[in-house]
């Protein structure tokens, strides 16, 4: 069993790491990875430079852990949305719709992180590329699980490409949300969710 002092120290360290994540993502979104220095990250986080190196071996390690941390939060929110729908007896389409909303909520809360994440997906020369691919697949796998269950119970066609469809749904939410935050910020989250929900449920043709 952990002592209260050990628990308190762990909590303080997590709070410090969270401040460093937030400082790093904001600065890197503003000026790019190469232009951002450890001194600036420390100053923005309100900690000593040595604190950065105490928690992370280098700026690259900090950014790699930032990606792992951020995508982990997204994955957890998608999984919880699917599980909540299952607890309520909803369909797999309901689960996908709940996951679309969970993704929008995440992006609304962390727009700078989402911008960085999408940008990094297209780069192949980064030291953290393999880590990024692993955490990306963890997020997509949650959607794949819902699609696979829908195919198994007959709700979805057995002809769908589960892997590609899952990636397309995640991509739809990411890109649509970034467009929303950048070019249509006057729209509400409910408005954006409603539009994507219609698309998800095939209600855009005007038939039926």
C-alpha cells in the first residue's frame, strides 16, 4: 500500500507533467517543434528548466510522451462512449454516433493538440513516428471493435472494410472538427455533431 507522502508526491509529479504537456503543446502549435526551446517550455509551465529534464530526458521525449498522453485521452473517451451506449442498450450505430460526439468534445477541449496530432500523422522523419502509429492504432481499434460487433450481429453489411471504415470515421471527425475550430467557430458543438450524425446515419440524400 502506498503511503500518503508517496501518493502526494506522485500526484504533484503528474500535475507538473500536465503543466509541461500543456505548455509544450501550446508553444509547438504556435511556432513549431524546432523553434520551441526547453527554456520556453519551462517558462510557460512556470517551472525551472531542470524540472523539464527531471521529468523528460529531452524535448523530443517530452513531445513523444505528449502524443502518447493526448491520444490516450482520446482513446479513453471513445471507449467510454461506446461502453456507455452498450450499458444503455443502444445499437452499434448509436455507439458510433456517441463516439463522434466524444471525439468532438475532446477536440473542442484540446484544439492545439489535435492540430499537432493531425500534422504529425503526415510526417515520416520524426523520432516518435513509430510511437505515433501505435497510439493512432489504439484509437482506431476502438472504432474497429464497434464496427466488427455490428457486422457480427447483422447491423452492418459484411462487405464493409472494417479497417478502412474505422480510419475514415476517425479522420472525418478530426478534419471536420479542425475545420470547425479554424473556419466556422461560430457553430456550436451540437450543430457540428448533428451534421456528422446525419452523415454517419446516411441521412444526407433527402430520400426516405
